[in-house]
C-alpha cells in the first residue's frame, strides 16, 4: 500500500518555507522552531534542527502561524527520522476545536491554490506569458 492510499486527507507540500512558520513546545514550555514541510487537515510534517530529541508517541504543543491566522493546538509525533543535519517529524493534530479545524482547512486550501498557480505559471511557455502581459 502506498502513502497516498493510506492517507485519509490530502497532504500539501510547502514549497516556500516563508508561507508558514511553526514552533513546538515541550511540557516545560521550551520552544523549538520548525520548518514546515507539508500540511494537511490531519497533521503536519516539519524539520527540526539536528540534536533535537523527540520520540514517536510524544505529545507536544504546536503553534503554526499562517498569513491570516495562528493555530495553537496539540500534536502527537507519529514519525521521527533523524540524520546528521536535522530531524524530520510527522505529527498528527490531536485536539482541534471546530474553529481551529476551519482555520486549518482554509490554510490547506490556500496552499493548494498557491501550488496550482505556480504549476500553471511554469506550464505556460515564457513567450506566451510575455505576450499575455503585452496584451493586458
């Protein structure tokens, strides 16, 4: 079974790290900044600096800042892959209130639109884009 078949919701890759920011907080309130790699209505993938120790099954507070809102909720670490330069976490949102779910849905939708626009811009030949601008 492939990853696509196992997932119940679409995961949107975050191509531009500046679109979202995230911080994870442990039980003592210590924060670690994270680079958001992907986002879905059920979870988030992020990269942490090397040396950060996190284990599967651990619950953390997660604050994701979008362009229009901030989401502060609980996540459970479902996957953890370490290498010499970073740690990649796959986390599931475990305590979303209805308003938070709505904020998250809008953010995922905006990311999808952003990616589609980028793909469409790349698919149109450069001469066509220049011609379109000249005609506008």
